[in-house]
């Protein structure tokens, strides 16, 4: 064994201690318990799947466990367990819902499709009109701007039909 390997091994051994048959990790402000392999699934289940744990996600489950204990590969074990949790898969919504691209509607003859907009408010005219309604033909792109007194459906329909 080389000198650097021996130094690394000594440094690693300083991060752990065994007291009363229990292993502790000393890298945190306080010593935390090192969990043996046969108890890891139980610990994850208790911090994720019980009614008090409420099926928290990967990050919260990890943070909850990391406060009390540690083992090598803990994050990947928790991630695998939460991703495979059947309850979470049934309840949590899927990722972002993809909407289909908008389809352009093409008019086949004049006045088949008419776009409308209202510009407002303008100073009142002599006839009392305060708004302008704009009609655009989707086929020819012909545009007509007409004055109206108000924005009610009846007055807009009257202007469009007449």
C-alpha cells in the first residue's frame, strides 16, 4: 500500500466511529447513525410511505432521512424507491401536458371568416360614437372600420349586418 493510499484510508477512518456496536458518521456537526444494508428499505419506507410521511418527493424524503442517518448511495436508493412508488405514480400528475400546435384556418371564399376587434374609447363624435369596430375578411384581407356608440353585442351585430 502506498503512502497516499494509507493517508486516504486513515482520513476516511477518522470520519467514522463505532460505539456500542453502532457505527456513526462524524462529518456533520453531530454524529449520525450509519444504517446497515438490511435496514435501508425499512428506513426509506418509514420516511416516504407512511401516513405521516405523506409520500413526499425525492428531495424531501432525502432531507428527512439525512437529518438522522446515512449510508453510501443513500440518494440513489431513495430516488429509485420514490420513482417506483406505485401510490405516487397513481396520484401525481404526469409531466407537462403538451398542447398540439395551432392550425391555421384558411377561408375558401369572401366573408366566410371575419375577424373583429374594438378600439376604445375615443372622444365622443357629434353622433355620440365613442368606439370603433374593425372587421377584417379572412379571405381577401379587406378591412372596414365603423364607429359605434357602445360595446354591446346588439350594437356590434347591427353594425356587422347592416
